[in-house]
């Protein structure tokens, strides 16, 4: 059994590109929500890899799942690259990634609750391929040291910002966390379903929506009906 103590390599070692941390727009959230979540203190997720078993906190695993889920041909720019719209600055990449962070985190928490909230959740319950998460951690350490200007490091940094900005946020319905299916479609501009038909979150089309000006809440609303974004406490 191996343990990634503190799981600091994946997120902490990244050089922060820019200093702006975009916070979620809580106007569409419950007004009485707290900004903090204790989700990381509730449980860990055990992931069996080919070289051993690793344990991840929910927020760390959210970022790892995002890294594996985002289509490989999706190009991210640095956090200082925004689209300037009328009287506001817009970062479509972050809106896309914040929506995906909430989707991935919701699936993690849903599986944990469905498993009766164990101290350690078996990752296999999520039916999501592990795909060598530990290699992402190792690769990130290399990027941070010698490849800070490479696209892989930028992608990791942008994912980190989105996870931090939505920390603890999950999709709920009637007070319960809901599962949030997601999938990849090709080509990236192909609309494969109508809004809210229950097919799930299209990783490619969600990016198109962000570029069109949808914020993270509007993107989620496009794919899922009758939900609320809640800070998990």
C-alpha cells in the first residue's frame, strides 16, 4: 500500500500563472451557503494502480479526473489570457473547467454517499477508469521544475484554478447530491442532444458553450435539469 502524503505534488508544486482566482458566481446558489467545505476532511478515495494503491482527497481526485477527462486536443492558454467583452473580462476556459470540476466532484460525492459514507471510498465504485493518476502527479513535478512554460503545465494550472474556485461545490436535487454523467463527442462542435435531455455533460460541446459566452452555471443548466449548486458541508 502506498500513500501520496499530503498529495502536494499535483497542485501545490505548480507555479501560479497570474494572481486572479475567479470565485463562483454565488448569485445562483443558495443564499445561505458558506464559502467553506469540509469535504476533504470527510474521506479519501483508494485508487488501485498497476504499481500499487494510492489515496487521494476528494478535491485532488477532482482535478485528476478532470485532467483525464478533458479531450487531449483542447488547448488552454495562461490564466492572464481573457476575452474582453462589454464592460467585463471573460475567461471561457475557466468557465468550462469550473463546470467540469463541479461535475467530477458531484460524481465522487455521490459514490461516497451511495456507499454509506465510508472513511475510504473504493474508486472502482465510480466506474471511471483510473488511467494512471499517479503518473499525472509525477509528470506535474517534472513540469513544475523544468517545463513551466509548456502546455501540459498550463493545463494543470488551469485545472487547479477551477478546482479551487469551486471548492466543495456539488450538484444537488431535493437536498441530495446527484450523479452527473459526462461524455466526449467528436467533432468538438457537434451538438448531440437537446438541452436538459439527461444524456449528460458533453466535454466538447461544453467548451463551445463557454466560448459562446455561457458561464459555468449556464453550461451546467444546459445539460442538467432541476438542480442546485451547493457547497458540500
